[in-house]
C-alpha cells in the first residue's frame, strides 16, 4: 500500500470517527422507529402477452401480503424477473431470491386454472417458495392440487411469512444452481 493510500485511509477513518458521535447524539435526541427495509424487485411482464394484467395482479397480491417487498414493473433493463407466455405448462426457473424466468404456460389456462393465481404462484417460486401440494385453495403454492375453481391470489400467512424471511436475507439472491419448478399445474 502506498503512503498516499495509507494517509487517505487514515483520513477516512478519522473522518468517520469524527462524524459518529454527531449522528449518534442526533438519533438519541429524537428516537425514531426502526426503518423497515423494503426490497424492491423489478419484473418485466412486457413479453407475457395476454397474461400481463394477470402478472401485475399476482405481483400486487404479494406486495400487499409482504410489506417488506415491492414487486415493480421494470423500466429499461433493470428486471431480475422476466415473464413470458407460451403454449407449455406454467413454470419457473429461479436463480436466486427475486431472480427468475417465468413462463405463463397456456396449458393450465386451457385446463381452467385462473391466470392471476398462476402468476402469483410462479412469482412465489421467484420469491423462494417451493411447490406445496396440500390441496388447499388458501395456499398459493398448492398449484394443481387445489381445484381449478380456486381464484385466490393472496398468499397464505405462512407463505407470506416465509417470503418475508427470504427477503430479510434468509435466501441468497444468487443460487449456485438454478432451481426448476415445472409441474406447478400439471396433473
Ligand atoms: Zn409451482
């Protein structure tokens, strides 16, 4: 390390040491509630064709259930979740918390499943939830085990709680291996 680098590092340390008591006393004088860190996750549903509104609805359902996350439509190139439409089965390839490629497959829609619920389910994978085929309509991750008549888009409290934990650092944003969820709504 050069002398110049050492002196600038020292100056930075001293500077921070000087600032610390000031910020500390300001906080002590006016106690404020602990800020809630909101994790903004950008998604791109512009390629989701006829399912774009369904994806927006699914995203809103998650935002409402988990106040510490904010799924927002992306502008220019910032999306970490991309949603497409095709004629296959709905599926998600996840590369980390809030990082995924989703296909809104038409097979499940043709079978009668409700598109906003499919979107909310696939977004659940993008937020780190596995499939949970417990047959219950009040769980999003039950997928095809719940009846096609089920139109619930809100996650169950336990699903919301897990996503909150995932967002809080329980789950990495970069998996070493891609996770594939392909049998979501397939009988
Ligand atoms: Zn699934």
